[in-house]
């Protein structure tokens, strides 16, 4: 903990965003547009923000940028349009800049490929006038105390390659946009043959060059990523068998019908926020199938067609092991020995595979993981989850004067769109409005001091965490 020197000489950012995925990218754009507006207002003070991103450059789920994968959200739910349809950071502006606007329109399709949307996000990240430190991983956040109150934070980021100078950025507001964490079943750890779908492309590429060529894969899970992994491996490794292990009887289609889709609307956040815990639970159980453990209808049809055609030809290469679970997955030399148990008969089948892909989803990290002692100031509900206000600010004791905002990780308070793209543009504006309305002016304008290098002595205890 640092005691702030009287007069607060060190410069302070209005906000520091941890992570620079789509959520904090949308926030950076909202800030840039807000500051541009302010230029026309004499005496107005611009919001000064900085972002810290672990990856060496912008990247959105690169390990799943499969050639044919399409977005599950309309291109109109891009980084800006729902907040400001006139923004020149829209997907349409991007298309125009790439000279593809008319070609896109002729497709008559609201759902671009994931590769194209990635290119859009990258384009926006390159253009936004934001202070983004790439290749820096935030490893700790320390409170800065004045008169017994926590008035700001020191955000400590190490150089992800281990070669450059670490940074500390002081800020009066934190916006945590660190995304979700890949989840593997208990007892399973990833390696070069046991993958989470997050790493599908690079891991499969490595295997492609190896001899002997892979003869069997296993994919565990029944959601969209699982079905995409099955589809990809089956197409890209035409000599290999692909065993899909699912606990369901078959893949279930995503409900993308119009009325159900309203659960992703900005207004649905208002509704969800004020609903009782019982009604929240009811909404999630009725409409979880718009997003969780479901697969695009076309992909289900395609996979079924392939299974059927293989049956006709008498060469079954795509095998669906339904109502089954993987009981074991252990390395055995260059292969993985798995045991699959039928949940109907209890029969256990040993299968040696070249790689197992776990499409077992992601989990929301508790925001306290980075905040250390500061997290003791957070209010928590009966289930131990942080209490988050409608403006995405964590509710805290009065000792914590600085703001901690969540971009994502608010499904328990704000509903199903929390970890998705649907509301990114609107949520960013709500967070920015809240920061602007809470904050007193910064002690002094931003300067080099806010980016002071940290001494190695200061950093070593943090890096060993
Ligand atoms: C394959 C796939 C496809 C998807 N498709 C869709 C879709 O079509 N539509 C939809 O609505 N949602 C989709 N999603 C959901 C997805 O969560 C959102 O698209 C989106 O990624 C959320 O953005 P985010 O910025 O909140 O999180 P992320 O995109 O996860 O970004 C978080 C960023 O924080 C960085 N970071 C984490 N920890 C630190 C740290 N300590 N220090 C510095 N940086 C850090 C990470 O490197 C990352 O860049 C998809 C998810 C996956 C996995």
C-alpha cells in the first residue's frame, strides 16, 4: 500500500482498463468520441485513460478463428452502433474502408465470418486514439491511501516477454475487462496433446506437421465450440477419426428466434437487474439455450449429413458418443489414453487418441484475484458474489473512494449478455458516464510520472505470485 504524498504529486489517470479485448476497445472508442465532443466545450476536461493488454498485439480468440466460423451476433451489434449509429468506428465504416461495403450488402446476411469481424476489431484497435500498452500483463493492483481512504490504485504490469521495463499506472478508476478463463475438468491439465478449444488452431497446426499423421481425435463437449472443433478436425484431417463425446442425446440448436433474442437487448439488462433472484434464475433457465451448450442449426445439419453419408459409404470416421462422459484422459507417450463411459449402460470404453480437445467452456474469474487486499472492501451477496451496481461499479465500503468497474463477469446481476458482444457499446457508455459523473478533476494532468518504471525490488514479490 502506498500513502499518497500530500499534494498528490504523482499524475493520476481517470481510468485504467485491464485487458484490451472488444469490451475495453469499445470503451476506448467511447472515450475518444466523448473527448472529441468536449473539444467544442471551452474549459471542459478530457477523460484520460490508459489500457494494459497481455497479448503482444490486438487479438480476439485467435485460436478459434476457423475459416468458416461465423459471428453469433449481428454486425449491427458492433463496437459502437447501438450507442452511436453515426460513429465512424462502425462495422459499416470498416467495410467502406476495405472497399467491400456493396459486396457485403449483396450477401444479404447479418452475420459476418469470425475472421472478418476480427479484422474489423483489429482495424478499430489500430485507429482508436487510445493509450494501450500491449505485451503487458497486470500482475497486481495496490491501493493508494489518503487520510485512511483508498483514493486511487497503482496498477502494476510486467512485460509479458520478461525483457522490458515493468510499468505502474496510477488511476482513480479501474475497468476490469479481462474476459473469461478457459475451464478444464478437474484433474485435467493442458499440454501438447490435451487442448482447450482456446488453443485449437495453433495446437492442431503443430500436429499437422508430425509423423505419423494423427489417426484419431476426441472432442469433449456439446456447445458451439465443440461442434466447430469436430467440424474443423474432420475436414482438416481427412485420414483421422473424430470421436465427439457429449452428455446430451444429440447436439441442441441455439434459439436465435426474434422474441428470445430480446434477452440480449440493452433493455433486458434493466429488467434483469431489478428482477428478484428467483425471476433471474427463471430467465436464465428459459433462455440459457440462446447461448449455452447449443449449436447453430446449419452446423448441426451439416454434421448429421456427414455422419449419414459415411454410414452410406460404410466408413464411419465421425462418431458421436452420446450420453457419455470422459472418465479418464492421461498421457501415454505421444498419445492420450481415454476412457469413455456410457451414462446409459455404464459401459467403459478405452480409446487411444492423438489429441483430446476439451470444449468445456470458460469461467468468470472473481474480480478479487487481481485486487488483493482491496477486495476486502467489496460488498458481497449471500452467495459470496460481488455486488455490482447498475452502472457496473462494484459496491464497496465507504473507505474505497476509487471506482472498480466490471466489463464482463456480471451475469449474476446484469444477465446473459454480460460476457457477450451484444451490449458492449452501450455498456461502455454507461461505464464512462458513471466515471465522469463520480469523479472530481484529476490532481494534475497526466505526465510521464504515471508511467514510471518500477524497480526490480518492488516487482519481484509480485512476479512470484
Ligand atoms: C470462439 C469464441 C467465439 C465467440 N463468438 C462470439 C460471438 O459471435 N458473439 C458474441 O456476442 N460473443 C462471442 N463470444 C464471447 C466472447 O466472450 C466475446 O466475444 C468477447 O470476447 C468479450 O470481450 P472481452 O473484451 O470482454 O473479453 P476478451 O475478448 O476475453 O478480452 C479480454 C482481454 O484481456 C486480456 N487480459 C486478461 N488478463 C489480463 C491481465 N492480467 N493483464 C492484461 N491483459 C489481460 C486478454 O489477453 C484479452 O485480450 C465468443 C467467444 C469465443 C471463445
